[in-house]
C-alpha cells in the first residue's frame, strides 16, 4: 500500500529521535517525490533533513536565484558562483580514474550515506520539476558530500551529471561539463543493481550531447530505454525514449 507510506513514516519520525528516524525520513521524501505532484513539498521536506546533516543550504535564497532554473540567461548570481567554486576546489583533488577506482559498485544496502544520497537524488529531481531556486545549491552540496565523505557511488551520478550541466549552462565550460558527464557515465556503467534511468535522462539530454556525436547520444537513449524495460522502470523507459 504505497499510499500509506507517508502515514507510517510520519508516525516514526514524530516518535523517535532524528538519528533513529533517518530511514523513515528517506521513505517519506521518496514517496513524496515519486508521487509526481508533491515537488515543492519534497524540496522543503528534504532540505529540512539535509540541514540537520550539516548541508549548507540558506533558509531564504534570494529571489534572483529562480532565474537559474527559469530559462533566463545572464550573469551568474554570486552565491551560486561561490558554491560552484567551492565544489571546483574540492573536486580538483581527484582525477576521473581516482574517483572511479575508489568505488567498487555501490554503497551497501542500508548504509546511512546511501540514504543521504538517495534523499539528494529525490530533492534534485523534484527541484528540476518545480524550478526550485534551491536546486543549484543542493547539487553543489551533494557533490561535496560524495567527495568529502568518500562515498562516490551510483547514487552520486545524478548530482555529478547536473553539476556538469551547471558548468556548461552558467560558465560555458564545455570541457568541465564533459568531464563531469564522463565521471557520471563511468559510474553508471559499473552499476549492476539498477539502471538509474532518471540519471541517464539528465546525462543524455543536457550534458553529453554538447561533446559527443548525436548518433552516439541517440544510441544511448535506446540503451536506457531497454534498461528501463529490463528492470521494470516502464515510466522512465518511455519518458527517455519520448
């Protein structure tokens, strides 16, 4: 009974300490995000949890941040630029091979860090749908978390992909955009337990087409479609081929 998940999750959250309720927090946020109609609620619920984990997300982002996801192009707001610079500094310690070699597949099921990254995955997708002004900040904080906590894994690939998109869109840095897209793609190729269709949508739609031949990108779409059908993600498979 998926519709009862929020009810049960809230019952746990309201009656146990935060550190013991984290699995329920994740299930609540995931259920809100996958409903498809609770995007803003997903964002605010997830941000509240992430702040308690030390994610540096402001309580009232400037209204001008909304232009980043509203389709208007211009000078990057200083807050987003600063956060992207911080992520650049952290990531400069690693090469592509270093990041891939330190990962053996995925964080073990039930691992706290995996739940954190899954929450980030949900809030990034909900932020994309709702054009949330928090989105660029959440993406940067998620990439930083993966790197600083030594938990680069399949669950990191969405934030890496979207950070690559930010590099291309806001800075016209196609080389760095391609680098982050390549990292995400290599991670996905090592992921055996899930096709991560929604991550592939971001990667194939807005990152890799800038640096790869169109014929290869079209082949990627068909591959993702077939993976979606194989793993039972019918909706994801049909969306990506559409």
